[in-house]
């Protein structure tokens, strides 16, 4: 009885595939909205650190 109820829940009257795909796409968008700014921030920090190190190297060379 329980397995039949779970199967019906996932099947959702024949529209289950569309509903679950839309849920997956929604979760993907939310995950990307959370992760992309974090990745961009880390990349920016690395870029700034490299530029600071390059400026220090130039100053040390000419000092």
C-alpha cells in the first residue's frame, strides 16, 4: 500500500516528469545564484593578490 502511494506521488497523475524537471531546474538556478558570486569573489581576490605581489616585486627591483 505504501509503495503504491509513493509511486502515485512521484507519477503525479502523468505529469510527474514535467513537475520534477521543473523542480530540478529551479534548484539548479538557486544553486547557481548562490555559488557563482562566491566563485567570482574568490577569483577576484586571487587576481588582486597577484597584482599586489607584482607591484611589490617591481618596487623591490627598483629600490
